[in-house]
C-alpha cells in the first residue's frame, strides 16, 4: 500500500479543521501565509478568531482571485495573486505557512520548488501546515469517476518526504482525521464538486450519469453525508539545514 493510502485505524472525526489548525499553529502575533487559499474562508476565520497579526492569502486561479479581490476583508488580511513555487516575499518573513488541500494542485514538476520557496520565506523553526485528502473512502470513489487525483496526491506526499530527507524540514507531527462533508442532493454535489474554476473537467453525459447513480445510492433522509479521510503533515523549518 502506498504512503498516501495509509490511514490510522480509528481516525478521529474533526468537523471543523479550524480547531486543528489553531491547536497546532501558535498564531498569537504571528505572520501567516496561506498558499492556494481558494476563497480564503479559513484565513478570514483565523483573522477574526485568533490573535494572528497578519495573514497573506495567495491564490493563482484567476477566477477565484477576482472574486477574492472584490470582497471586503479584515484589515489583517492581504489577498493577492501568487503561486507557491514563486512567492513574492523576502526571506524569513513569515512565522508559519498553510496549504489546505492545495499542494496537490501545484504542478508535479514544481512541487519541490514550492516547498523550497515556503522554506525560504519561513523564519527558522517556522511551521508549514499541509492538509491533503487521502485517496480512499466512499466520497473518493465518487470523485475518482470524473476527477482522479491519485497521481497528484501521491506526488504531493512524495514531495514532502523528499523535503524532509533533504533536511530542510523535519516532520513535527502527522495527523489522520475524518472530515464530514454533506450535500443536500446531486445538484448541490454537482455545483460544488463538478464545476471547479481551478480545474477544467471534461465530463461527458455517460460519466455524469454514473456519478449521479453512485452518489444517489448514498442518499438518506437529510441528503448525503460522507466522512472524508484527511492527512495533515506539520513540517518545521530546520534551524540547521543539512
């Protein structure tokens, strides 16, 4: 079994990853950078709910970035365009960094560079929080019918392993958990999971019908709920890179 498929025997259900992030990252008076922030909802919550000093939230998808720039943000958040493999920031300018389900969206050939760039902008001892979906479970069996991410997720895990082997990071922690996700009906699933601005999906009518049938086989009275297996790697920038 591949490293990406390793799941704890009884992972804890964590309904809200905010609780895990705030437990693992010492955010008081910290400068935090989020790479691949999406709609930056987590950055907003951290800005509003913690004593973090400043958050820089970067997004490379132009459609999502346009929506982000049109919104109002707390004064401690800066949203802008930026890719993890080319961060426009000085060396050692952030206390911590965060990538939530975004490392596997970096081009495979650029993943090593992305982790090196995060290392560059982190202060010595700074933490990189990387959250990645595990390629397993009932939700994944539906998603893989039209959006099979096994290769890129494996590549993301391998890139973190190489970064630790090189000695630029040490793995401070690794957590496996289950993240509940709920859809009211197939239309809700299709809107949220099959119409992605950051990924062009070519879904024909036959595939869509297969997805619909498998999705609706899980339908309950209140819709469809899954527990999505997740993996968090907490990487610490080494004080003495090897």
